[in-house]
C-alpha cells in the first residue's frame, strides 16, 4: 500500500488522485549565518572625501543673515496686523460711542456728536486698508521688492486721483 503524507491521511483514496504527496519537511535543517564579505565599521569617518569631492562648503555667516530677513519680515507683518487691528477697534469704539450717545436726551450738540462719531467711524474703516497698502508698499520697498512697491504706489495714486476727482465734482 502507498504511504500517505500527513495532509492526505484522512482523505479517501479515490479523492487523493495519482499525484504523490509533497515531500516531508526536513526537521533537522537549521538556518545558517553566512559571514559578510566586509565588516561594517563601528563608526562612520568624519568626512567622505572620495564620495563627495566637489561638495561646496556652507558659510556659517549665511544663516544669521537669512534669520535677520525673516525676523524683519515677521516684524513688518506684525506692524501691519497691529495697524489693521487698531483701525478696526477704533472704528468700532467710535460707533459704539455714537450708540451710547443715542441714550442721552436729544439736543443739538448731542446730535452733532453722534453724526461726527459715525462719520469718523466710517472714515476710519475706509482709511485703514489704504494705510495698510501704504505700509505694505513701504515694507516691500525696504526688502527690495520693487515690482510690488511700484504696484502699491500705482494703486495709491489711482485712489488719490479718484478721491481728487470726487472732490471736484
């Protein structure tokens, strides 16, 4: 009788077919470590002259210069943010003050104060972005961004032209 492998022991002989069972595993075979051709160094050398012969050396004073420009740009952005925030808060304060004056009894001086505060609040809201444009153009000019400085100056010139034409009409 044929000897049956462990996988086919419970299978009926007619189902097994004519194929022989897989060969048994060699239980005595073990993993063998092969020696490496070259030993791996414990520490890397300080430089690799043969690997990177034309590597440029980075100048140590180059990095603080970049940090200075980044700090200057950051300061400029903070100034712009402060100016926009101050304009918005002052405009809002003037409008709230005009609302508080509404609670007082109607008098000519109260009515004039309310009118002045509301016009001042609206003017502050309109002037704040224009002042931001002027400050951004100046800061960009200080950084050497001449194209954007010229664009900002052109927009300010067009605004001045429009306001001047409006006063003439």
